C-alpha cells in the first residue's frame, strides 16, 4: 500500500506507524487521531494530527478533514511510540486522571499530509 507524500520529496514513502483516536476537541469534529509516521527512504519522523467532520453542507457528500504533520526528532518519535503503546494501560491505571510532568516537543517544519 502506498503511503503519504514525504515532505522531503521522497515520494509516497511516509507511512503511518502508530495511530491513536482521541476525544474530539471541537463540537464540530467527529473523529480526531494522533498519528506517528515514518519515511521509508529518508528516515524522517513525523507527528500528525487528523481531524474529520461530517458537519458539512447538505449538498456535499464529501467529508471535511484536516491532516497536518510536524517533523520531529527520532528521540521524540521513540518516546511517543512508547506512550501510545501503553496509553490503554495508563488510562486504566489512572482512570483518566493521569497527570505527567510537562513534556516539551518542538514542532518545526509544518507540512500538509498529501496522498
């Protein structure tokens, strides 16, 4: 299966490695995903945010969506993989009251996700 277009120009080589659905932050969003992606050619790592809404106009059959990406360091990518792998365990353990120390993630080189 072809991936998304890598912002470094490698072609359709950006593949989703991890995806977690989160509670929509907007009353107009129906689905929101936090995703991690990896380029199979240049080894770039990305954090992406996907928001989908079905609240479009009545005459439109197309869903509206936003899919933005941010290039991140490999270290941050690895930490996020670990967190996402264990999110269900953390939610169960802390019953949605999980509080962690603040983590700073520098998001640079914003790009639009393209097929």
